[in-house]
């Protein structure tokens, strides 16, 4: 048994940095100036930041250029988002100022961001900058770097102009994008400034853009839109242009690709930017609207888009958050909180879990296999950052791993097998944390997956990997549409016991490994192969199985030496079998089975040197090599 210590949170270090030194526009809001990085370790008794001290040093004329100062917190994410404000807004900062608040820190590296709202009277050519001189985390801490090199220049910005030397009533009549719903009627002039109309959009979310146009008769118009995601005052960057299709002979008709779904890029700069929509007469049949310049019989309209950053996830409760959790995984845990949408990972003590369901406020996980040597906490990560919650689980080991029932059971065969690998790795089953055979113990139910243990597992002749039915249960593997139901491959020392498998496009059960055992299985109705196939799988056992209705053979021992085949029942295998009176044949050449030219399917295929005992004859054909021994 091993318990991961949570550890009391302690302050490690802090520093400041410039993440963005691009130009900034007069009137732009929430413009990042400096970042403050705070590193802590441990997760119990979490620490909080309660104040941060700044000054405007490095700014040319703070009194004129800076309207407001704010601080935002993005948790463990080093990407700026203006969602969680720390403390209150400081109006017209000029020199030293303090922002007071209370923010609980996450284990690891935390990020705070000082932002400015630039005054509409900000002077082009002036610089804005800041320093962080101290922060309070229980006591006053001074960052290693208080005045990072860099600044941001207030730059003039105006997007390129558009015009139309020849114009008519053709053009844009209606634009719908999120909350923008502007009907501009007959197409109007060559350019219309609707930047007073705006909508808020959130990074990572998708919104539909619909544009309606007037083609001024039986003509074709083509439409494009552009959004200046990085706020660099142009529409030239990748991902900023959108083709909305064409329309013909309409006075207020939607373009052919409307509504067009537009996803706000994760890299979009937060704050306000411009969306331009332009419709152009097209006589050549080629989409030709341009973002800038003169185009006859065209109209363009500009709108304001306010890009809002994502909020990092915050965990409220974890249920359960204590007790036993196994290193092979299998425990279901419900996590409640906020901003979970699109979670990219959930970990417990550093081990990634299987995400069962994911909404904005709740995630259900099944723990996976691993070492569980990290901090004893749940961590939810999204593109906006991470949120964590301390847990007090005790991590134990077991050699009987349940699937579909029992305590802390795995939902799927494959998760149980993959999580066994995550826990035990390539260590021999004779050694490691818990020496012994490993049992994948499967409860009743129908499973629709290919059962495939990883080739790097290390079962031994003494301690097998056993894939078995739970006592008294009869699990079924529906392999319809899959190459195999159970694919052991070249892994040695595997036992498959008590499963029913049907419908594979090739062999229901297939193995190339040595010293494997297939027993007490029902394998039937393979669509293109055999019920059980051993291919160059030596020193193995096929015992007490029922095989019937398979496309090729019931049991196919291909190039497999010293295979013990006992007490199997096989009938009506081979798709050439027409009924109970029809028998199929099989012949061999040398030590590997080959078919004759007339009838190529049999119930049991026996190459040279195999031992077959106690066969139940039910419309079964047994063809054997010259040295094979058949005992009935």
C-alpha cells in the first residue's frame, strides 16, 4: 500500500515578465502590460494572494494615456484571458498603486496579469509600461524580477479603406452574427460603418454568420467576411478570411454558405476588433471580394467584435475524495465546479483518467492505471488553464481486476488491459509490486470491442495473464465488423477462459503466442475466419471449447507444434457445409496444413505431430497428418 502525501502549500518564488510587446491602440481595453508568475508547492492549506503593488514606471505619460488598470488571474494557464478579475479597477493610475483582493493559489505555477484600458486620448508614439514591486502572500514577497524589459507603444490604427467607382443597389442587406442583427435594406453605399454595433464572443466557441444580399437583378454576387483576430489592423493573417458563398437573383437572400459557423481561435487577442463583410458583383463566376480597395458594384460593412477569453476551470467538490483507489484504476469519481467545457485532461495524483462525461459544471471520470506518485489531488485542465482540489485517497494494488461489475470495476475489457499496463508496465508478473497471475475478471454483459492485451506485458509460465468470466457469469464479445474478438497476438502465457465470442470478420480468437490456453469458450459465427486459430503458437492448449457455424474452421492449428487439444465440441464449421449430411475434408502437405482443391473447410484442422483427445463427434470432420494421434 502507498499513500501519496498531499503536503501543505508553500511559497517558492515569483517574477514578472512581458508576454506582449505589440503596439496598442488608443481606446483599446484590457490590454495586457506585464505578467506576474507565482510558484507554490503542495496543495493542502492553500495560500492566497491578498494584494499586489505596481507602478507605471516606463510609461511616457500615464496620466494622459492610461484610463484604468486591472489585474486578472488565469490559474495555471500562461495564456492571458480577461475573465477572472483580481481585486478592483484602479482608475487613472499614475505612479505607484496597489490592487487588493483575495485569490487562492493552485499547486504549481500561477499567473496574474496587469492590464490597462488605453485612454481614447492616448497619444500615438507614447509608451505604456509597469513594474510589480511586491505582493502579499501571508507576508510581503518581492519578485525576482520587478521591472521586466519591454513596453507597448500606442500606435495609430485604421483598417484599409474600400470603395466602388461604379455602384448600384447591389450589396449587403442583412448581417446576423451572435447578437448582431442588422438589416441595412437595399445594399446601400460602397461602405457602411456599423462599428457602433457590437457583440461579445468567447474564445473556443463557435457562432453562425448569416449574410443576405441584393443582387440587383439576375446577377450573381459573392460574399466574404474578415475578422482581425490579432488586432494588427489588417485582414491578411491566416484564418481571418471567410467565404460565405454566392447568391443569384435575390433582393434580400442569404448567400449559399449561410449560416457559416465561425470558431473563435484560441489565439485570438482579447478585446475589441473589426469584422468586415463585403459583397461583390461577380461576372466571371470566381469568388472575388477583396478586403481592401476599389471594386465596382460592391458594398462593405464594418462591425465591432469583442473577444472574451475563456475562464480556467474551478473545482467545487470531488465525490468521493477519500478512501481506497486502485493503481489499475476503475474508480468512478464525480467532479463538480465551473468552466469544465472541453476539458482536455483530468488527472488524479498525476495519472490521466478516462473522461466518461463532461459538461460545463460536472465531469465524471474513471481512474486509469499508473504509478500514482504525484500530489494527491484532482486536476481538471481546459484550454484556459487548470483547476485543482486536494484528495486523500490511499492507493492500493490488486491482482483480480474486474470488468463490468464488482468494486471499482472497469467499463471495458480494453481499459482494464491498458490500465494493467499503466500500472505494471513491462515488469514480470513474477516480480514487481504484487507478484502473481493477473486476472481480468469479466462480469455478464455484451462487449463490443477487440480484446487486445499489450505485447509488452510480461506474464510468465507460473503467473499467467488470465482473461476470464467472473464466476457464474457468461460475458459475450460481439465482434461484428471487427477483425477479431480476442486478439492475443504474439504475447505468451495468456489464458482465455469462459467467454462467448461471435461475428468477427476474421478469426474470433487468434493467437501467435506460445504457452497460451483457450478454454471453456464458445466461439461461433465468425464471418470470414475460424472460431479459434493458433498460428505458429507452440506448447499451447485448446480445451473444453464449443465452436460452431464459423466461416472457415472451428479450430485451426496452423504451424503450431505441441498443442494439446482436449474435450472440444465442433460442428457445422466451413461455409461449404450445406447441412447435417454434408461433410467437409482437409488435407496436409508437410508440417503445415494446406487445403485440397475440392473442399477447403473443416471443423478441426490438425497439422502433423498434434495430440487430439476426447473429441465429441457432432457432424465433425477431423483431417490429420500422418504422425498425428487422434484418441476418441
